């Protein structure tokens, strides 16, 4: 099967997709910043792995992140991610 070559279609920006680099605010975070993601369809381990996987795959120039399972101020359980370095 031959594929049709198309011209003048702009390539997507690296951050223009529903991947973690856009889903989570990792690039904008300063040391000590954090964000909270409530449990939804993913269990705690999958959610934490999703966040940390996005941090690893993203090009964050040596930034380090960590996650912990906790409840927010409203008592909702989820995962909090902090920028450590």
C-alpha cells in the first residue's frame, strides 16, 4: 500500500497534545510548587506513575519531582506532585 504524501500541513507543537506535558503543569513549576490530582478512573499507583512518567519523558533540564498519596483540604483523596529540584 502506498501512502499519499501531503505538503504544507504544519507539524504539531511538542506540547500540543493530551500527553502529560500538557495535562500536568510540570514545565511551569518552581522548586516547592505542587499540584493535586484527585483519584478518578485511575488508582493511586497508576496516577502517581502517570505523573512521574510524564516528568521523566519531558525535557525538564534536571528538574526533580516526587508524588505522595494524600487528601486535600476538602478531604478528597488523590496524588500530590511536588517539584523538588
